[in-house]
C-alpha cells in the first residue's frame, strides 16, 4: 500500500461516516481522497471496491430495519447491474480515460451534497421495470469500470423519478453497492488483478466510520456542514483530475 499521512486516515473516517449516513459505501469519496493524495490508479480502483463492500453492508443492515424494502424494484435493478459490474471490472481502463470518467462521476455527489438540486419529497411509485433494468445495467457497468458501487448514481435517480423515499433509496443503494462491488472485484480477479493485502488499516478506519455514520443517519437527519465540506473535497478532486 502506498505511504499516506495521518490526514488521509482522518479524511477517510469522515468520508465513510458521511456516506454511510446516507446509505452509501463511499467509493466516490474514497476515490476523491486518493486522487487528492495522488495514489496510483490501480490501487484506487481495487481498494475503493473493498472498502465499499465493508461499509455498504453496514449501512444496509441498519437502514433495512427502518423501511419496507421495495424488493421488486431492487431485484430488477440488481439483475441488470451485477453482470454489467462484473464486465466493467474485467475492463482494463486507460489511465487518462479512467480519470476523465471519474472526474465526471465525482461531480454527481458534489452537486447533490451542495444541495443545488433538491431531492423530491414525493413518491410516485409509477415504476417502469424496463427503464429500471436499463438504469441498473448502465450504472453497473460504470461501477465496475471505475471502482464505485453505483449507489451515488442510483440514489438521486430513484429520488428524481419518485421511485423511493430518501430512506428507501438509502437502503436499496447500500445493498446495490454491496452486490455490485463484489461483482466488480470478481471481474477484476478474473482479469488477473491481485489485491494488496496491506490495506487492513484502511478497512478498519472505514468500518468504524461506516458503523457510526450508518447508526447516525438511520435515526436522524444528516449533517449539513459535513455534506458541504465533502462537496468541496469532491469538487477539488474533480478539478485536480483535469490538470494531472
């Protein structure tokens, strides 16, 4: 594992806390941090997926108890996304292309956390399963290619379409991230990618942050100040990817 400063671990804890508080594994945040600290692309993709698996499962376990889980919609999304995440994990993405796609993806949570586009409060429940399958497939492929679980893309789509409440989308996104991250890791292994066994400290920090964040977010409103700070981090990382 590349050498990193104590500041990296502190920020990693904050990212895991914040993302799990809204039902996400945190991969886009982990990738933003790694980009800011100029870590190798190969390490970024593999380690973010491993961290995702741990934190998203924690978030799902806590959010699942709080909502009536929309299984029909979720199964449609998952059946389309999981094989596509595997294919994405098998793809050897060019470093320049990887950074450009990642830069665009980082803007999604940045805009969301800045509150520029408010989340819809109403739930229409007019779910189109063919559209859900297409959405799941596209997000799954991007998840495997970049090293994210896809929840940070799925959640705003569910809310904008009125297919889920905030906590339902959090629960679905958490399980979506967990399954896609596992599928993408298997895809990477099928391509012969070896995972660094020395990231246990990263996982430990992320798990502690994830536990506290999921417990906090499943019971009360999410911290606005932390959201704004993380949005700034994501924007800075996105800008850095343009010039590096």
